[in-house]
């Protein structure tokens, strides 16, 4: 993909009068290992190479992709994509100014240089740690994955970016069985880094965490139901900020009127204790990147500060349409997809309260140690989340584990009802789905106390004491 070919593609794409043209080239090398029943079940490796061409003309967008990199095919694609525009004054492609990610070479242990036996040994060690916690652990399923993605992004405004991204991930799912009762526990770790990830977080600790979570649920009681204070631990992960808040701050949803935060810039949308940040620049986190998939530098974006909505995240096209600045949040799953506004590493900033004071201030409530999955309606902010690991708080102390707990509420209202913010911060990793695409993300929060959340479960209704 030399400059001359990129120039020819972009010039051809603009030959029908489009406003903007872009080329996204990708080479992705990946490894995935599945480990189950104490043996390797599957190993997948592969290289995927392809190119996507985007042309924007007014409100219309054309996007074509192919893994045929012959010049004749690429020029034909560019011409076809360009036909979305009606003939008008033609725009020239600006001269390229090459940019490279100089940090891409800071990977200490590139996973492509680690042999398969060493990767499999990680899984064996995690499996052994998971199974040997207790005889009740009946089954474990583990997975390892790494990718090395090389991209070239060029557009008609003169941007030319080269980048290499490396990510590594390991996860474990454990099943515990006792007296006919069956419970599962999950744990994972990952980052935008190399194999050095496992020097910071051992695979054994991941396996042990998954099994311990499953065992805890075996002794759990049905969760009481009703409205009550909920304390969310920092290690719970930032599901609340990602789902109940983050998606609503994505500019493309705001533009379409599909966000509860639309039209509310400058307004108080959360407790004054709440500051929400999306930051792609944090070293090593799973949602980090140097450039986004449109070639813009990743940024630290303060979205909500002291409860006031300051800005939305936006890809370049959304920013142009809305008169905003692009925030470095244009992301795509692969060359087959056009970029859309996506989160990176999203978190609620730490406060000043100690975790001990937060727990002690709660006479009765639910302590959420780990969040599960969930869903949110971005239009009104309503959400329902599962609790993967939770405990009762009684008389200011964490006591009995509970099972079957869910949280239901409204994102903006829940953030208004935050009473205390801890001085800690804990991250979780995930794969976020949107517009039919998946993207690696991280989210985080401090320990938080939220009043009046609706807790669902199969236990007895909770009746607060009358004052």
C-alpha cells in the first residue's frame, strides 16, 4: 500500500464529486486456543488482509471492502463508491503527511514470538489452579487469544497513518456442583500489550478467581427484593458507567435522538460527585489505542465533570455533522466495517470516601462485588443488570452471599442518587457490541454507594425499617 496507490484510490473515489474519501488497510494475525476437560480442544491461527474504501457525499455514505488487493480491483471499488455523489465541483486530494505510532514498538514480549507450548502452559496452570480449590469444581473452560493488527489509514484531507496494535486476553469459566446445585464463575484479564500481561496478573489467579466465585454462589441465599442502597465495589467493573451512561454519550446516538443525554450539554445530569472520563491513552488497558480507526489520536475526554455534561464522544463524520470536534472515538471491528462512535476505556473518577466508611454507613443493602451482563435502553436510560457476585450488607458489615440478584433502574437517575464515591478504582475488560460490530473495551469505577436502586431476586421482599 504505497503512497502512489493510496493517492490513486482516493483520487478515483472523489472523481464523482464526493466530499471526503478514506482508505483503511488492515493485516490481522490472530491466535485463539480453547482449553476444556483438561486438554486443548481447539487452536485457531490465521491472517486476514483486506481494505475498506469510504466515500461521503453530503448525508450519504458508501462503504466497500475486499480482500482482493489488485490495483485494478481497488480502483474499480473506489469508482463504484464514488458514484454515491452527484457530479459537482471536484475536490482534490490533499498532500499526505505520514504519521506513525512510535509507541507500537514498546511491546516487551510480542505474543507472535512466544511459542504455542508456552501459551498452552498458561492455560494448564490456570486450569490446575481452578480445579484444585475445591472438589466441587466439576468443569472448567478456558480460552487464550492474541492479535497483532497492522493498519494504514489514508484520507483525502491528507492524513496518512500507520499503526500496529497488539492485544492479549485470557479467561476462565468454572462450574461448581454441590447437592444438585450448579453455579458458574467467570474471570478474565487482558490488555493492549504483549505476553508481559501475565507477569502482572498470573493465569493461576484468573483460574482461582473464577472457581472461588462459583463456590461462593453455592452457599448463597436467594437475594431479597425491593428498593435499597447498593454499594458497588471497584472490582465490580464499570458496567454501570459503560452501559447506563457511556452508550448514551456516544455522539451518533445523540445525533439520532436515541440518547437520554441528547440536548443536555451544560446541564447537571449526575450527582456533583460524579466525573465520567473516556480515555484511550491509558497505557496497557484493553480499550487503549494510539490512533483510532480514522487516524485521529486517541484522547482523554472528560465527558461529565462534577455532574455537568461537558461533551459527547464523536467519530469524524458525526463531529462534522454536529459541528463538534472529533474526539478520537471512531472505531471499527475490521476493514469490513465503517467506523462508528465507540468507547475506549470509560470510567467514573475516584472520590474521597474510604471503602470502610461507605460500607459502615449502610445499615442494610446489597454489596455488588462483580457485575454480570445486562441491557440498556439508550433512549430513556433504563437498564437491567445481572449481579455475578453479591452479598448482603447488614448493620454496616458485609455478611451473607446472595444469588439471583439483578439491578434495575435509570442511568441518569442512578448517577443522581450516588451518595458516596470511594478513593479506589478497579478495571474490567469486555467486548462491546454495537451496529453489528465488536470492539475491545475496558471500564472502571471506584466503590460507590447508590441509594434507592431496585434489586430483583427470588428472596423475601425487603422492607426498610420505619424511622
